C-alpha cells in the first residue's frame, strides 16, 4: 500500500509541475515522468510490466467512450492539443468510480489528505472556481477513488495551464504584430518615383514614402524622375512647370484649364499625342534607372509609363509593378485614374467615387490609405495622442516651450504655402486687431516661406497703427451668407454656425470690445522644416486648401480655417474640411479674424473640432502604403526569378 501511495504521489507531483511548466520541452519531459509513474503504479498492482501495458491500452480505448458522458473542459474541445493537454486527457479517461466502465484504480478508506503535495493544494485551494469541487477529503469521509483524485487534480491543473497557454498565445500574437509593423523581413528595393514640381505636394508625398521605404527595407534606394523635364519632351509638356506657376497665380485661368482638360475627350487626345511624341524617350529613361518598382505621384504620369513598362517586360522578361498614389484629397483630375495599374492608393471616399466612375478602377485595386505625409507627424501624433486630454495638453505645452512659444496663450499658425503666397499680410493684421480688441491672449506664428520681404515687414510693423485702422465691428460676420453664395460647396457644421451666431448676438449688444486688451504676439517665420511641431503647438491653422497641409493638420487633430483654393481639384479639399466638421472656409480677412477669435474663446468648440480632425487624419498612411507596395514588389521579384 505504501508503494502504491508513493506512486500516486509521484504522479500528482508531476501534474503539479506540469502546471508550472512554461515551455514545450519542459512539458514533454514531464509527460514521460508521468508515464513512468503510471508504469510504477501499474507494475505494483499488476505484478509486471506486461500487465501494466495491457491495462494502459484499455485506458485509451475505454476512456474515449467514457468522455461522451462527462463534461469536457475548453481545452479538451480544442482541435489542436498540447502535450500537456493530452497527458491530462489520459488521466480524465480513468473514470470517476468503480461503477464506471473506464474506472482504473482502487478505493481506500485510509487515503490521507496529504496525498496532494502542498504546492498542488495551494494551486487548487486558491482557485475560487475549484475550491468546492476539488476539496481534499479527510480520512473520516467517504472513500475516495484514486481516479477521482487524479481527475480533480487534473481539472484544476488543466485550467491553470489553459490560462497560461492563452496568455502566451496572446503575448506571442502581440509580439508578432509588433514585429510585423517594425522589423524588416525582406530585402532592399530600387524605387523610381514619377513626379513633377507643379506644387510642393507631389514631391513631399514621394519623399515621405521614400523615407518609409528606407525604414522598412534598409538599403533601399530611390530616384525621383520628372518625365517632362528630364527628357527632351515636346511642347506643351516641356512647359508644364511654367504653365502651372502662371495659371495658378490667376484663378480664372486655372479654372478654365482644369475644366477643359478634365474631360474624357481631351484626356484621350492628350494620352495619344504624348504617347507618339514621348513614349520612346520615357521608356529609355526608365530602362536607365532599372527599377524594381515604379510609383507615380503625379496625374500626368500614369498612362505612358504603363505602356513603357509593358514593353520593358517583353524586352527583358521582367515584370515591374506600377502603383499610383493619388495626392489629391477630395477630388482629382481624370488623368489620375488608370484601371491598368497594379494598385491605387486613395485618401477619401469622394475621390474613390471619381476613380471608379471616371477611370473604371475596380475595387480590388483600390486601397483607402489616406495621404502619405512626413514621418514627423506620425511620431508627434503618437506622442501626443488626443490633444483634448490632459496628456495631450501636457505634450502640447512641452512642444511650445521647446519652440519658445508662451504655453499660457492661444496659438494661431498662419500659412500660405511654401512660397508664402496669399493675402497673409491682411489676414495677420486682422487677426492681431480682433484678438487684441476682444481680449484674447494669443501668439500668431506666420510662416512666410521664401517671402523674405513679408518676414521683414512683419518684424518691423507698427501694430498699434494696425489696431487703430482696423474696423472694430462684427458686421462682417454677417457676410457668411455671401461667402456661401460665392463658394457653393461651403457648408459649415451646425456647431460652428451656432458659435458664430452667439458671437454675432454678443456684438449686436455692444459687448464686442474687451475692457482689457489681449496680449498678442506676432512671430514671423521663414521656411519651416519642423512643421509637425508647430502644428502640435497651434490651436488653429489658417491656410490655403493644399491637400498635404490639410492631411498633416488632421493627423495631429488641428482645426483649420481655409482661406483660398485653386479651382478644380482643391475645391474637394475644402469639402473634406467642411464635411468633416473640423474647420471652415472664408476668403475675407476680417471675417477670418472674427471667426477665429470666436473659436478661441470657445474651448469646447475647439475640442470638438480637434476630435473631428483626428477622425479624418491618417498619420501612418505613408508607412502603410510603403509596406504594401514593398511586399507586393517582392512578390513580383520572386516571380521574376522563376
């Protein structure tokens, strides 16, 4: 009897150790230990190894039928079982009493409660779900079968192991997801971007993507090719840059050019003409670069390059994938959309509708990704989180201190594009006057770009004269109806409109002038490279409707006042802001200033607009696009090897 008890103790100890085992090798070793304990027990009961083997064989056979009548644990229901789970199933198969057909063992009225080692009892007793079920009976209670004792212990250990294995699986999945997002698993790429300096957004998108390619696939190289400037192209393609600068400075000219060219007939004619005049030179240029992948970030560089790549594939027996990353936000020219690309990356539902209607691009080739923006914005967005929370405000305060901006004042960031164009001077004048007269303490940071004359002028301007000359009235606030008429797409959110109505009512009562003037500073800036930090520091952004700027602001939850847009593709960008509820559109400097002053005095409104902006933003778009393009390109490269 003593030998039998020792054998049982040995098996129970092994089960206890199995609960603590964290690795498969440990559990595998414990499995063999348990089998040895079983052999020891059955050798004592049966007298030799042969009887032990025969009985164990019946355990496996009879246990299968016994399980049907007995509740199973979650682990036993799983389609794939660990070695430990199989070990415990063999214990479960022993039956619960001598009456069970699968019962194996013996009963003893003298089996002491110390049969379970102390550590095992602790595991069982500390489990509130198992205390009543697995309570150790004393020798004075009814006889207890060895199989029942084993089953109770096994169930307790089984639950613990199941919980641990689930934690390990979840931890492993999280680690795998992290590795998939951060660790490069494939080799470097040779990338060719097709772009043109018709506005800064195209090059900025290409550089944002290039940065992510190099982060994700170390050793990656890239080139930026302007197919109209880098080849001896024919007219009018060789004048595209000059034409853009001239026409974009004159809205009516740009509107005419855009709408005439944004037709199926014109686009087809332009494609055919440019193909016969320039395709061979473009193909030779692409061959010189010998890329693994071609990425277009410009609307005029989709049709001919695709034809060129087909010819290159036949010539060199090498498939080169072609991707289009549309850098417009709310609307786009029809030349963007070619259904023959391998994949197309879009930023919004409105532009997806255009891609499908005008270009016939199928759903399986469209990826809704957001606009690719610089990595700085993703880093700042992650560090700040929700800017309306205490943590977000604390991060904003730290950034302001780093930029030498008073953290206790409101901050307005005014931009006019990289060249410092637009009516920046008038807007800044009105902002200063309205904020000061309404008692709003604020810092106005003005990005002058390359406009050095404006920067010097703002540094030497007499601001007292500006205030005295400004119209201290809210009458212009009523011009919102005129603004709607001039810009039919304009549609303020109800919350913003309600705030403006309250401000107008306040002005009508003569409460528009504060007793204590606001403390307002104007900080002229040149060409800013750390724009992400300035947008985090700001409470409101005043800017033209550039798609990249809107995407960057939305990424960090920054409300926007749009002051101008190019007719055509940028009109859709205004709709993104208005429909998203995180800004407004106005062209009149005085009205701009009055509305922003209203916003800055309504903290709740600013918070709501900020959260709306965050819903539209995609700070990690560049990383997601680069990873998708990179993985697809590697698939092409593998096929080319075969």
